[in-house]
């Protein structure tokens, strides 16, 4: 049992079935049941810190070792986690229906891992989600800005042991978007375009307080589409939503999507 209101569930299924173009926007809550802590709230990753204190460029300039230590710990945490039934239900939706775009604020790789697991040997390869805030498993150079995949161990015991660029020798940093930094314009423009043209924006597990991600569902609503929220708690988007399913994503999404994702 999810405790989801049956009327809301029926309404929500109708929205999914009746939509040709669906934008799915996810946040930390979709990975909570995998064991990845969220940012805000009771069990939040940043309960002892304010998000702005570590996830900002000034913090990295002041103390790159501390910031890297935090990211190294988060990488290890995510490596020990697996996609949950919520990630997998979304992956099946994207594989089985055209017109579904997955946009995530998460920097873990659980959506991509779920997509690979659900796709198996099926061709073509599943589309990579649009990652608004970057990835824990990429780095970028603070000198020459070169980006690359990086999932090996990080030694954050001293500033001298932090990873450095093989081209110019400058410090590498996590390829994530910190407060006050701009999102990759190609990624946010692609997401905005999908938001404008979507019939439905399915918003899962985000407190919807961080901009510009939090505006995407508003863009869909302003263009005449519907918003559907999956979250145990209310958010600033709730008043905009045509339906809100109150419960954990890992339980709610399979019930919502597995009966209505069969349309070719
Ligand atoms: C469950 C669940 C379960 C639990 N199932 N659900 C306009 C107005 C005001 C301010 C701004 C503005 N435009 C820009 C800003 C400034 C700033 C901002 O938004 N500040 C606000 C906080 C006020 N934005 C920026 O700086 C952005 N840059 C930008 O816009 O550049 C141009 C610009 C700069 C300066 C001024 C103006 C323009 C960049 C934002 C980057 C955010 N980066 C982070 C860190 C990424 C790297 C990392 O991970 O370390 O991204 S912050 C953090 O928050 C992370 C997340 O992706 C993001 C969102 O958090 P999310 O996913 O919503 O998680 P939570 O924890 O908040 O919520 C979890 C939810 O799940 C809750 O609702 C639970 O109920 C729910 N839940 N269990 C389903 N089982
Ligand atoms: Zn470099």
C-alpha cells in the first residue's frame, strides 16, 4: 500500500495516458529510497551545513580540500546505491513511449543506470537524461575548463593530493553546478523547450525551490500543459498541480506508470 488517494491516482493515470509529450523533472527525493540522502528536510544531506556553504565557488576557492572530501564521500555513497523501482518505472516509460524527456537535477547516475538495466540488449541505447546540475562522475579543469569523465578514487587528505589537469596542471573540480553559477546553456535551453511543448510535466521528489529548475513546471503550465506531482510533502508547485500523489516515488511511480506506459 502506498496510501495514495485512489481518486488522485486515477486522475494522474488519465493525465499520463492522455499525454503525447511528457517532461519528467526529478530531484533528490527520487533517489532517497536508494539510500542517497536528500539536500533539505529532516534527513537532509546538508542538515549540518547550509547548502550554499559547500555548493558554491567561493567555498571551493577557500577550501578545495574540504569540498573535494565532501564530493568524494558522496561518490562513494552513490556507488554503494542501486536504482530503485521509481528510477526503473521512469526508465521503462522513456523506453516504451515516444515523446518522454527525463530532466534531472540529480548528480548521481541512478537514472542512467536504471535505463541501461531496463534496456538490456535492446537497441537503440536509451537516451541519457538531461542533467541540469552536472554529474558527480565528471570533473572540469579550473584553468582550461576541459571536462572529462572521472570515477576513480579521490585522495582528499591534503590539497597536494587533489586531482589535477593533465593538460595544464590546474586543480580539477567536480563538474557540477554550484549556487551562483550558470547552468550549461544547451542543457537548460533543451529542457525549457521540452517544458514549453509538453502536455504534461511530471515532477518527482523535488522541493522546487532551486531556480531555474523549479520554473520548468511553471513553463509547462503557462503554455497550457498539466503538472503532476509525486512527493510525500507539499511543495510550492502543489497549487499548480492538476493532481498530486503523496507518497514515496519508489512506491508511487510503478503504480502510476506501469499500467499506463503500454501505449506505443
Ligand atoms: C521524496 C522522497 C521520496 C523525500 N519520494 N519524494 C531566481 C529567484 C531566486 C534565486 C535565484 C533565481 N535564479 C537563480 C537564483 C539563485 C539560485 C537559487 O535558486 N537559489 C534559491 C535556493 C533561492 N540558483 C542558482 O544559483 C542557479 N544558477 C543560476 O540560476 O545561474 C544564473 C544566476 C545566478 C545568480 C543569480 C541569478 C541567476 C544554480 C543552482 C545550482 C544548484 N546546485 C545544487 C548543487 C548541485 C551539485 C551537488 O549536488 O552538489 O543542486 S543545490 C541542490 O539543490 C542540488 C539539487 O539538485 C538542488 C535541488 O534540490 P532537490 O532535488 O529539490 O532536493 P531537496 O532535498 O531540496 O528536496 C527533496 C524533495 O524530495 C523534498 O520535497 C522531499 O519531500 C522529497 N522526497 N523523499 C519522493 N521517497
Ligand atoms: Zn586544465
